[in-house]
């Protein structure tokens, strides 16, 4: 399994699969065709259906310039993955290169037929939570000790850098108000600043969590800089919780950084054995995964045992099974922003529930990931980031 570093990427919102992935692909294609004087790109499947609302075109214009020709092809679909892009490079009117690539979630790219499995440098031999728990038991390690044993020596510094990027996105979003200007068909008002003012009056920790999560989700919706945790669409959940714990001085930055790393391990397990892409498995793979990761982080902060952390991560994922990805008008606004705030609170609830228990449970985390993957395959395409089913079909 790959390094936990790979689950956290800093980039432009509002979607890791629709903006970060295409941006990365565009930069690769442009670099390998330095002599080209014209570029075109076709967008397929989910990335065509919701590309406008997810600002895919703007992300690609940033790479190629405003003269890029973009075709939103609503008729071409690939069973391999719903987020397909095909780039074309021209020189003196002649086609000199073309490239079909898929943005599979979390900013990752794959070519047609390529194995979906992780192909980065292997850091962990264990690829399931059960195997990790067994290894830790046999070697008398906590999960964070297990991570430190396998990662580079500067992994804690990396985690602090990621936390800074997360916290910066909270601060930016929490200080803005008014309509989300990037969206021109829905009047969605920013709420984070108002919620934060309410927190300062009440001191209610839950309100602070919601304010933080909303701040990041609102920044993401407008195409601002966020951290995938594990995706852009779910990027508000973890910062919502971790910054609240930090701001109220309950934990040090080092302690929170360790929680982030344990969360990254959980996210990697979901990514390796399931999916974090809303276009593949629905929002259970995005918000569900983010909630699971955050619950694990909270339990690490609480000083919970390995078994309790696994239980909390399982609870958070299990109770998001079947959650559809149904963005209204294709924007990462409704219900996406609210889901970040609610899932942040649910992550804390899942952590508390697990921490109060003796750890006994029948459904393991690995079972929950497998069930999520199977459920995602069974979901109709309308419920997987196409913007044509679920809540999305009721607002035109």
C-alpha cells in the first residue's frame, strides 16, 4: 500500500476528479507536446455531465489558455471509469498526439485498461485493517507507531504542512460572506462566517465544527485551494473537526498531526480496497470516507486503542452506506456543502460511540469497505455524480 502522503493533495476545488485530476492530466499532455500550437479536449461521462458545475473547463483553461477547445460529449461512455478525457495536440493544423485518460478520484489518473490498483512505491505490505491490526498486535505497536515505522522520517512535518493548508482554508472561508460568486444558477449564501459569530457568542463546540467545515466546503465550491481528505468534495469534514480541537486548545499541533496520519492510513485502505470517487460509488465514497477518516483521527487524539480506532472508522463508514452523489445542477453546492458540516459532527459521534464501548463488534472496517464497493457498483449511474438523479432531478 502507498504512503499516506498520497491521500492528501493540495489543489483547486471543487472536485479532485473534475479539477485536480484534469489539471494534472493537462499539464502532462502539454509538457509532452511543447511544439503544439493548438489543443482540444473531449470530456466524457460524469465529467461531461457535471463538468461545468465542477469548473472542469476553468481548470483546463488555466493550463492551456482560453483558446482551448473543449467538447462536452454526453453520449460517449466508458465502462472502465465514468470520468474520461481525451486530449488532442495539433501542429500546423495536423494532429500530432492524442491521449485518452481517466480521472479516477482523489486526483489520480489511469489509462484505459490499466489496473485501478495503487501503483506508487509500496510503503506498507499490509493492505487491510485486519492485517494491520494483526501486525501491530504481534509487534506491540500502536497505529501511529506503525505509521512512523514505515514512513519517511519527515512524515510528521508533512502532516503539519497539510494541517496548515487545511487551517488556512478554514480561515479564508470563515472570513467571507455573501453569495458564492462562482456559481451563477443557484443563489447559495455563505454561512460559515455567520455560524462562527454564533459560536463566539455561545461557545458551542458543535457550532465551531460546523463553521469550520462550512468554511472549507464553501471555499471548495468556489474553486479555492483545499486539501483532498480524501477528495475536494469532502474536504471540509476533517479540517472542520481538527481545527476546532486545535482552536479550543484541547490538543497540540503534534497530537493533531498524528491524528491526521492515522486518518490518512484509513483513507488509503478505502482507496486501495474500494473507491473514494463519487462518480464510481456515490457520495459514500467521498463523505463516507471523510467521516471514517476523521473518526479515526479523533480516536487517535482520545488515545484510543488500535481496535477502538478501527471500530470508530467502521461505524462512520457503515452509516454512510448507500449515500448517493446527486449534485444539484452539477454544482458542488447542494447537498455537498451541508454534508461536510453534518459529517464532521457524525465523525465525532462515531468516535465517541466507539470510545465508550469495549470494542466488541461484528462488522469490521474491511467488511464495511467491501460493502461500500458492492453498493456503489449496484447504484444506478444517475446517483453517481451525473447530476441527473436523486436530489438533482428535482431542481431544474
